[in-house]
C-alpha cells in the first residue's frame, strides 16, 4: 500500500467497501430475497460479516510486518469499528426479529443458552473496545493500560469462535467453523511467535514492526 495505494486513498476505499455487505443485506431484505426464513438469514449473515471483519482486523499487523506495508496500521481502528457495527447489527437483528425487542425475554435467553451468553460477552467486550477507540481514550487510560485493554480482541476472537462452534455443533455442521478457527489460529500463532522473537532478540526481526 505504501507505493501502489496511499493511506489517504485506502481509508475511503475501505470505508466504501465495508458498507457493501450492509447494502447487499438491506437490498435483499427490501426485495424479499432472503429465502424462506428472512430473520434467520439476517441474523446469520450479520454474524458472518462480524467474524469476517474480525479476521481482517487481526490480519492487519501480520500483513503490515510481513509485507512492509506500514500504512496498513491506519486501517486497523476503522476495521475494528466495522466489527462492532456488524456485531451490533447481528445483536439487533436477533433482539428485534427473534425476540420482538422484549428485554426480559432477551435477558432470559442470555442466561439460559450458553452460546447466546458467549456471543453477548464478546459483544460487550467489543462495545468496550469501540468506546475506547478514539485518541483521547489513550491519554485518558494511559498507553500501557489502553494497549492491555485492547488485547481483549484475542479473547473476543476466541469467544466468537466458541459461539459459532456451539451454534453449529448442535446442527452437526462444523466445516466453516473449522476454516475460521484455522485462520484465527494462524493469526494468533504469528503474534505468539513474534512476541517470542522480540523477547529473545530484544527487537522485532521484521521491517516495519
Ligand atoms: C449479543 C450478542 C450476540 C447474540 C445475541 C448472538 C446471537 C446469535 C444467534 C441467535 C445466532 C443464530 C443461531 C441460529 O440460527 O440457530 C448467531 C449466529 C452467529 N453469530 Fe452471534 N450473537 C451475538 C454475538 C456475536 C458476535 C460478537 C459474533 C462475531 C464477532 C457473532 C458471530 C456469529 C456467527 C458467525 C454466527 C453463525 C452464522 C452462520 O451460521 O453462518 N455473534 N448468533
């Protein structure tokens, strides 16, 4: 991106691209093309997009370091906010279309179904990270504490996979879960290896780190 696409051009481009799943879903909803169970299709598609954006956020640093694309770092906060956007759309679709926005019903479901509880905890953590994603929050919390707090993204990834696994295990359909778990596992393994290298050598081995 340093050469073929400037950071200035990349941000608006990613912003426009990130809206596409939303407009695609809105278009299919308005034209009644979501299949026999539109509520289920909306809940599932928005959950899928939240997980896809989560994979993209976690891929930013490995790609930046491995390919020397330092400008990619500027996209991380925006991509993180898109994870929150699609996860909130997913929660809203569930709360509205599945539960008719009945808060006691939603609270009972969260308490009763472990897979819903795990999804809810990961959404609350996403809310915390989104609320502290602005520059002022780094000053307010202190850089060290802010960095520690934002490491919760790995916990969110683990909980999102557990949520997905739990839901699909009941339906005996785990192929997609395995693909996402493998992608997130590789991205996490890259981080662990890099942290280990930094500890041994005292500095990151790759350019741009
Ligand atoms: C308040 C939080 C959440 C609630 C209440 C919730 C609820 C649900 C429900 C009801 C389903 C569909 C179950 C079915 O059709 O049988 C689902 C599926 C899913 N959720 Fe969540 N979820 C939450 C948070 C999240 C988050 C934060 C993520 C990802 C970052 C996520 C990712 C997914 C995925 C990938 C699926 C499966 C979609 C598919 O089958 O293709 N969910 N969730």
